[in-house]
C-alpha cells in the first residue's frame, strides 16, 4: 500500500470543516500539507500555527528565514518544502545564485551568501546533525541575526521544518498543481525520492 493511500489528502469539504474547527484561515484550503495534517485537526493546528509564527508573522529577517527553510528542505530531501519556499525566497529578494548556494555541501562557506546567511546554514546543519547549535555558532547567530525572538525562530526552523518534512515524506504529500519540485533548475539532492 502506497503512503498516500494510507493517508490520502482530505477532500475539500473535510478540509474546510477541519479548518473551521481549528480556527485556521480558509485560504489554507488548497495547501496539501494541511490537507494531510488535518486528518488530526490538533496536529494540523500545530503545523498551521508554527507556519504562522515562523513564516507569516515572524520577526526573523525574511531572507535569513528562507535561507534556513530551504537548507532544511534540501538536507532532508523534501521537494515540497523546497518547491513551496523557492518562490517565497525569490519574493523576499534571494537570487538564484544564493538559492543554489544553499544546496552546497559547504554552503556555510559559500561567498554567494552573506555572513548572516552562512551562520543560519550552520545553525540548521548543527540542529539537524546534533539536535542543538554549538555555543560558538549560537554566539555568532546572536551577533549577526539578533537576540530574543529572531534567534529563537532561527533555532526553531530546523526543528519544526524537520518535523513537517517527516510528515511530507512519510505520507508522500504531493506538491500543489503548478509548483515545481526543485527550482530553479530541477536538481534534486541525492537523498531525495525525486532523484531515484
């Protein structure tokens, strides 16, 4: 049995009812991530609230945020995260050179990225690889990115987006119509299901 057969996307009526139940906005009706997560409305609400806090109403600089989210999507091989965040990254001013630099094994050293972006990549990599950022990297992030809310959001991005990626990859959540999986050039990471 295929993962999507185990947990198919909710139909429009069920999605709308779950959105009303959770208080999430109706504009999320067509988001396949939520059409999957809302099988358990409280889980869907947690994901919707995390996206609201980190993306829609966060305090972290949008360029840093999208650099970090793209790095998570690339590292875990989540075409859905990459495909949906590529246009957001472009909208907040990231160039294709910056975006493709995020894919590099040594992204934290790439000249195309600003010092703050390279630091954000290090935070993501350390959290994904070791559960937490090192004191040295955290101190650098504090200096380059800010304290309080921005720093907390940066650390939460790899934690939350890894969890979201787990749901996306486990249940094979499809991209929405018209969303390309690995823009700008279709290159997928080696560990992506799309590269097999």
